[in-house]
């Protein structure tokens, strides 16, 4: 039976120390980028696994030092894929958008704050959170000429948590925005766009 393949980003204590102990190789035609791979067994694991890592030079400290001190940004993964560390890094980068969506649903659309002990209640809450997120994305794509770029919390801050007063007079409700509201034009444009939507 064939085992499943995986590529998982590593998050663990003392990871930087572990990576600094490895031997690094430069990548041709990529200045400041180095890679390494090694076999390591974490505490609690039944066996050692293959780690691949990439480090990118972000700065070199020279002031007040005898020798230049490089500062790196590290990326480390554990994988069963037979690819180079750089290939693994690029492959994982393609999944970054999906990770953002998961994080937004979990932390900004309440799907990670389910408190009940009932499976079906949890399922209903989770699916409602996903539905709310999908509706939010859908509405932004339909009404924003640049498409959906902002996180849910940002949209709430710009368009929902609005400094305004809801007034009633002449048999109609009026939302009076603050004159100093920074996103007044975007809010009005979005409102007009929603009113003009036609699904016929």
C-alpha cells in the first residue's frame, strides 16, 4: 500500500538554533538564498523524518562588529516529497493563499470559536461561518472593480463599523455618515453597486 505524501511547514521551539547548525548551500543565480536538508527526529516521534529548509539573507550588520553578521529569514518544511528544498519552498508558497482563507475563516469569521459540545450544533455553526465568508467574498467580487483583496476584519472596519448616525424622518431611514469618514466614497459606491445588482 502506498503511503500518503505530505509537505508541512515546521513550527517548533529552537528551530532557528537547529537550522543554524546545518550545512547550507548557495543556489545558483539566486544571490542571498541558501538551502539545506537533513534527517531529524522530534521528541515524541516514532522515527526521524526528512527536513528541508531555505534561508534568505535580509540584512547584514556591520556597525560595531569585527566581522559582518548576516541576518536571515528561515523557511523549514518536513516532507516525503522527492524535491529539492527550493522546489519544496516554491510549492508550499502556492498554498499560501489557501492558508490565508483558512486563517480568515477560523479567526475572523468565528469558525474557530465554536463552544458547544454538540456535534450537529458545531457543524451548523461552522457551515454558517463558511457561508458568511463565501457571501462576503462573492459580494466584494461583484461590487469592487479591483476584486477582493482585503481581509474580513478590514472590510468590517471600513464598511460596517462606520462612524454614522441612523436617522428617521419623512417616513424614511437615513444613514448619515461622518464628514471625516475616510472611506465614505467607497462606502457610497459599494451601496450604489449593490442596489444596481440584477440576477435576472
